[in-house]
C-alpha cells in the first residue's frame, strides 16, 4: 500500500488503468465478493466462538489471536470495498478515498506487530513456563494491544499532517482512482514510508527469528515439554510465513509490474491477481493457525460449524 519508485511512464499506466468490459468486471467482482463472504463467515464463527466461551478471554494467546482475526476482517472488508468501488465508480472523491486508504493502512500496520506479540507470548510460555501467568496477564495483554494501535496509528497521523499541509483545497473536492500513490503524492511520505517499513519489519523479523531459535533450543532441553515446544516452534514458523505475506503489501507495485508483462499490458488483470495474492490469500492463515491447529479452540469451534449444537467438554491445554 506504500508508494515505490517506478518509471514515470509505467507509473502513469499503473495509476490510471483502463476499465474492463461489463462481463469481465462482473465476474471478477462476484469472485471477490464470494471469497469475502466465505472469509467473513469463517472469521465471524471464530469471533463468536471466542466471545461465547469465557475460557478464551482469560488467556492472552487467544486474546491476541482474536485481535488479529478482527483486524484482518476489517482490513479485508475495507480492501474489498475499495476494489468494488474502483469498478463501480472508477474514480471517487478524495476525502472518502482518504478514509478508506488510512483504515486499510492502519489494519495493515497492526498485523506484523500483532505477530510479534503472539511470538513473544509463545516464547514466554515455553521458555519461562513458571512465570508465564505472572508476565502474560489479561491486563498486560490489553495494554500491549493498545500500544500496537498507537504504533500503527503514529505514522498515519504524520501522513495526515503532511497531506493537509501540501495539498491544495481543490484537490480535496476532486475525484481520483483510489490507490495510495494517487492519494499521498508528497515525496516526503515516500521516504517516511520506507523508513517506517524498514523499522517495523526489522523489529518483527528479529523478534520472530529470536523467539523461534530460543524455542528450538528449549525443545532440545530435557526439562522442557518437547511436544509443546515443537508445536510452539511450528506456530512461530507460520507467523514467519504470515510476515512474508504481509511484506508483499509493500512491494505491490513491483508485483504489478511483473504481472504486467505476463498479461501483456492488461493492467486490470495484473492488478486483480495482485489483489487476490497480496490481500486475500494471507487472510486465510489466521483462522488456520489457531482455529484449526489449536486442539482446545477447535473443539469449541466445531459447535458453530454444525447445525445442531453439541456439548463439548473442556479440554486441557
């Protein structure tokens, strides 16, 4: 969602794509809406499972998990709205576009920070099990989520300040094709974005690598539950996969350029494939990592995927 340096003639093509035929646009939007409905149903079921069973609201790992699910649901809904609006209206008012763009960016920035928090929680649970209940409390988890929000919101507030300071009043009343590069045009925001991207993802990458290695070493120790350590290590490895997918967001223009050659200049097709790979595919991972892999959560989750509710006995961690 951040801008990047690309040739001017190519940038013009990417920022001003041609419109698809009615049948093509209809087919693409039906697929996007169908995928959104499926993911929304999965996310809603996961959220319902969490709030209907108080046992999960007492454990930090599940609080962080549900925060990520809700965050991904918001990001997915906003990006789907942007995608459909770009087809129906093609160009929309700058003020409305700015709200959608900033909501999408806010949710996007929160995801890697939440991954780091979840990795740290698993590290404490495996490497410091006796102090886990003291370190990872519900109150501290809520404070950590608030800090994630502040860290995700800080660069966006800077974007707003520069945006209002550099753009003329007439620009706010104009209509544009609603993407980040058309919205935030100041070169200062490009360099700011690059700096924050490097800072955030370096922090998250180092956190995930450190926790993964520490848990891997703990799994070899005789005093550690090896099965729990192995499961935690695999979970953090999946967090790393999620992080890599998050990073695709920041190289979107380069992906579009590569696909532009594959689709022989059809920018709408390259942008459609990029949207599915960068914004849709990663949203499948969060429910899978905890909703399906976690034995405890899976037992309760089954109650809401079947027509007839079933009585489920509590499952030990």
